[in-house]
C-alpha cells in the first residue's frame, strides 16, 4: 500500500539555472504542484539565481545536473580525470563539473 505522505509520482524539471525563463518556469510549476524536483546546472550564468530559487522553495527536491558540454569550465583541464580527455575530444568546450 502506498504511503499517502509521499508522492506516488516524481516529476523532475531539468535544467534549473539554464536561463531566467527556465528558472521562473520551474518555480511556477513547483508552486502549482506540477513538479516535485529539479536538477541545478552549476556552471551557467543563471545558476546563482537558480540556487536562490531552490533556497526559497525548501520543499523542492534539488539534485545536481552534471554538465559536461555547455558553459564555463569548473576546474583546470589538468585536474580532470583521464576518461574526460576522451570525452572532450568532440571539439566542444569542456566543463569538468564532476570535480567541483
């Protein structure tokens, strides 16, 4: 039997911190009861605003969005693990968020 105090369905809104519009939409959807969790991208220009939204909505579950291909690097390339060198060969500007 399901516990009525826990949601039966988790609806995750990906990309908190991506842009002002995404941040606002995620907050609005949570407040409307349509979203139960989100993932925060930590290396984009609107990440701080996304984190502020997460702090303002303590019931919103927040995870980390591992971002390997967009935004600024979070560590020096020399500190990235060897497996990252292979992934970074795609020509994209790598951002090694895994070590932050």
